[in-house]
């Protein structure tokens, strides 16, 4: 394999690792937003229950 091909493969591996990291972070963000939505729904329900 030539130096150019090795360089390209090295960059592609780096991009794949970056993509996997970003996908992991996005899953974490989605989970946190889902949790916040549940929390807000609970707060709204409590306020309605107490007539606020």
C-alpha cells in the first residue's frame, strides 16, 4: 500500500472515531432532553393539580 493510501486510511479512521464520539454525545443529549421533558411534564401536572 502506498503512503498516500495509508494517509487516506488514517484520516478515514480518525473521521470514523470522531463520528462515533459525536453519535455517542448525541445519544446522551437525547436522553437528557427526554428526561427534561418528563420533568417539565411533572411540574406542569403539579401546578395544574394545585391550580397554579
